[in-house]
C-alpha cells in the first residue's frame, strides 16, 4: 500500500471512495480512506485505509442501515493514527447523518487543529437537504416544483388521492427510501411495512410522480462564484443492471444530450441555488425532465457519484479542482481550466453500476475483474450476494450512443460469465 510521500495528504471518508482516491492520487496527494467495500482497485491509490466490511467481518446487507455510524467511528480512528493529515473530504454516506457528521468533524479537529475540511458547513448541508425550504426558494424565484405534501399523521398519507404518487423520506439519497405508490393496495402494503419499522411520519413526504428523464447537474463553487462542470443523463433503477430498487442510482452518461434551452434552465436553477446556499467545492443537483421542464428532486451537497464520468468526458482532474476551490485565490485558474476543457469537443463517458442477479462465486468475480473497462473490482474471496454491487463500468466514445452501447456490451460480457 505504501508509495513515495507526496507534499499534501487527504483523508477521504465515504461509502465508495475509490473514484475520489484515484483522482487525488493522480493529482499528487497522499490519500487515506475509510471505505465500505474496499474494492481491489482502491488499494494502489491509498497510503492506508480502513474498510468497514473487513473491520466488522460482515456484508453490505447486514449493516446498510448503520454504516454512517461506522464511517464516523473509523474516520476518527484513522485520523488519530495520522494526526498530520492536511485535508478532509466527506463523500457519500453522511448526507443526512447531521449529528454523526458533526461528531466526526469535532473529534478530528481535537487531534488535528490544522486539518482543513473540504466540505460544506453543517448548516449548509442541512439547508441543502431540506427539500421543503429548497422548494420555497424555487417557487419564490418563479420556478415550478412537484406538488409536495408534508404529512403529520398516517391518515394524511392514507388520504392522498392522486395515484401514482411518490412516498419518500424527507431526506433520501441514492434511491433508498423512495416508494412509488401505484394504487390503494400498494399504499396499504407500504404503510404496513413502514409501521412495522416504527417510522416517524414527519420524516416522510408525499409527492406527485414526475415521469420523465432523470438528469443531474455537477457544479463547483468557492462560496461566492459558481460554475457548471457538466450536465449528466442519470441511469436510475434499470432492470437490466439488476437494480434492487426502482429509484436506485445505477450510473450516468456525461454529457447529457438535451436541448440548449433545457440545459440553460437546469444551469440557472443549479447556479441560483448554489449561490443562495453558499455551497463550496463540487456538488450535485438531481432533476427529472417532464414535458421539457426540469423538476428538482434533491441536492447532494458533496461530490456526486458521476464525478469519474465527468472527469473522463472532459479529461480533467476534478478532485484537484475541488481542493483548490476552498481557496478563493484559485477561482480564476479553476474557471479558465474548466472553460478550456469544456470548449474542446468532449468525448462521452458512460458509467454503469452492475448489481448481482444472484450470488456470485470466486471464479466468476475473478473473470469479471479481468474484463476491460471494469472498476470498483470486488474482492473474490467474499462472495457477492444477490443485489449487491458487482462492479462499475466506465466506457468512453466520441458520441452518446457509442459510449452507452459500448458500456452495455460489457454488461453482456458480465452476464455471459455469470450464466456459463
């Protein structure tokens, strides 16, 4: 795991840190990580890492509801071991765990006074994840939002009339805790499920179902200035990738192919909210486009999952820019570099996450890992359970369809290995 020491060091904490670690390593940082899976291609790019599934000797399904606690626990542990780390980046996994996030920052700062948090302030994260407040800002500024209600009791949900509709947690991420309610039977079944888990109704909202094209916008800010990096087609809940849930995040195509007026509207909404919230670093905005109008679904006030596809498409190290964006003196350099790379005709990059259709054997995992264009390679010694992520495919080409269908051919190769 060791390599020659670099001038600056970064601790990355998140559900899947491999893409971030790769870019930081390439930008000449020493990288330390707390990661959930510990994919094989994480290790060459980190000085040291704590892997949650390894530490606890468990699998994804057993602790998927609790992993944010472990991100914090092991984040503190690794920072105690290396108290001279320069920067802290928090990836996915702590979006809505506000208390845990606060504990993590406080504890790390106790041991390391000079560490610089390359993240949005807690208050900004909380505002960004409060969709009710975000929709109020959008309406005030003349933008349309989905019809959304905030129930105070189970009866409020039971009495929702317009089917289909969405029942989702006030703060949901990556497609988890989102239910599409098709009819009264589905509603009754889902409510029984939620009651059995003793959920708090005030944590949930009902929303009209917006059927359309999922799109995201990746943006970089220094707290004052903001610039759009890319607009991305999102791939959500795809059955051919064995997505375990209807709204599960399964990848992206970057850049998205949408018309200029739509692109401008998405950019205007994202830039306006970024400035209003005083976001910093790289952040993501998720939309669904219906009848040529983008409806905002959520804000991810952190580096989004599409980051490697954006880097690949525009041939730019975005993690290096993320670090630099926390010093306003670098803004001109960031803007010029992005402008230059965006002006060059980009290639298209497709990222697909493949989920297991059934339990995979050691031999199957080794064969999949040996395919071209495969990343987030699973450790063959740990059998992959049904619906767990197997790997990520990243495929670039000169146009949208060649990139997308090129990635699909790799999916076919994976299924061929599994069905042999």
